[in-house]
C-alpha cells in the first residue's frame, strides 16, 4: 500500500489515495499503520475516495480502528493532498464526510497548498443530537462527576461530539486521568472528545484534547471549533479567536451571518512510502 504521512499541527494521519483502488479492511489497516513501534506511526488512517455528491470523499479511522465522522486537521491535509498531487486544480473544494459536506478554501504558494480554511458547518447544540443523555435544551456548564470531582461541562457537536471543560492550568491538569473517564462517561452514549481549556484572554484560548479512540493528540480541529463555540456560549470569548494547541495555533470564527464555524490552519506533508498490509 502506497501512503503519504501528513500532519496538521502535529495531528498526524496516514493518507491513502483510494480513488481507484479501495482497501479491504481499513479498520485493521488503521491499527497496524498507526502503531508507532511496529507500524508507520500516526493518530489514524485517512482514505481519499471518489464521491457522487462532492469533489472527494474522506473516511477516517482512529488508531484503535474505530471510524470517526470528521477531523478538522485531517480534512485540511486532504485538501492539500488532492491539489498537490494533481487530483484537482480547484482551490475551492467540497469534501464528503460522515458529518456532511465540508467546503475548503485552499491558499496556494508556488503551486503548493500552505494553508486551508474549512467551513466546519453549524454547531449542534441539542443534547440528543450531540449526543448527550440529557433532557435539557442545551448542555452548557452542566455538572459532570468523575472520581468525586465535579466538572462544569459544555457539550457541542461539530459532526462529532465534544465535551468542553474550563480549567485554570492546562499544562498541569491530570488529562491522562480525567480524559479517558470523560470520554467513556455514561452521559455520552457514543463516547466523547474531551477538551480542557484555559482562557488566556477573550481572543486567545489554550486547550488540550483527549480524543475518542486516540487518546491525547497534539491538535484537534473539530475540538478547537467546539471550544470556540462553547466559549462564546459561556461568555468567555469573542466570536473569533486563536486557539492554541500543543501542535500550534488555529484561527476559529463563529459567523453571526450564517451560524457556520470557520477554521484556518496549516497542512503539511511529512513523507511518502509503501508498507505491506
């Protein structure tokens, strides 16, 4: 299998061109290639496929083999992959995902994509649709108990579920203790991506993320988008802010005009190769 390893703010995936040939068992392949000792090493596997309703289709599998609806960092790399490899000459692309069709605007320098702005769509705030096991109209700063500690959690879906908690210090927060327990909390029937956020100021947010099926990653585009929405809902930030992640910065905007969230960030190729699967 020929592959390209790419990363967006250190959120790294293995990308495979499946526009001509499909992979038989992508879940098992994802587990194999993601292993950082016995495989290539990545947060998961991304398949770039043909689509009947968009320019391309993206399927993504986490390092544990589970399939995810959407990944903001991965979809930016999909845009770079298809343009840089001559699969398209469009600078405005539509990508089909399990979270719906996303629109990408590519910034090109020297005929290579250097930055991508993604229309992440409208945030989903109704608990049943996120999903969260709650009868409330919205799940904003609600109490969630883990090991006797109560966390104030705001739930947002950007096509996949996120639980956002505000903390005083992201660096020293016990992410590896709280993250997996938030991910699998009974409130979240499809598990959840857990973000822990420190407010620097009203236009600067700092976060760490524990992702479903992957653990802590250096960045999460849907998570950064959800964090901006949650911060606006909690009155903690403006509608446009820089979100600082371990792997770098994303610029997130929640437009009042169309209610859509827009994410801007880099996408980079690491290397190409082939592996026996």
